């Protein structure tokens, strides 16, 4: 089951961002103040929390959690962000906040009982948001500022 979950996770990430899983651009755009980076947090178990905070240009972040009462948050400031949260379990909470310009992409996938998903992007152009939930008592909040 874990290999199927990892395959699905890689497929979602690759499809969402049109990149081979876990690859980075060959070079940063001119004038980049920070090197490109990919931050990835994974985990399994009960009561896990994961937070990623990135500032700069052209960042990617991914969190994959399996467990019971997990919380995940990604905060990105700058330009050209991509973020993915994939949770399985019950009582999960996922939040992606992106502040900056140029394309931003955010995806949340939750499988469980009482999940909450929140995406906020301000301001941005050509933004993309995808939220997929399975379960009971689900809540989605999306704010996109242009």
C-alpha cells in the first residue's frame, strides 16, 4: 500500500507542476537572491506537525503525512512558488499561503474524516489551486488575489 501511495504522490506532484518528481530548474532566473531549493517533509504516525517557511525566488515545497491528527503548513514569500500537501488520516489540517508575483501553484490532497484545507495566494498572476478531498465533514477555503 505504501508503494501505491508513493507512486500516486509522485504522479500528483509531477502532474501538478509539470516536472519530473523532485527535480529543480537547471538555473535560477537572473537576479535571484536565493538559490533554488526544494523542501520536502514526510512522516507517518499520530499527531504529527510539519511547517515549511520559504522566502526568495522559485521555491518548491511538499509535505506528505500519514497518520491521525496531523497538521501541515507551507508559507512562501517571493516569486514563482509551488506547494503540495498530501495527507492521509483523520482530523488533518492543511494550509498553504503564498505571497508574491509570477506563477504560483498550490495543491492539497486529503483522505480522511474531518479534514480542513485552506489556500491563500496574494497577489499573483496565472495562479493555480487544486484541492481534492475524500471523507466526511470536509472544509475548503480558497482566497486568490490578483
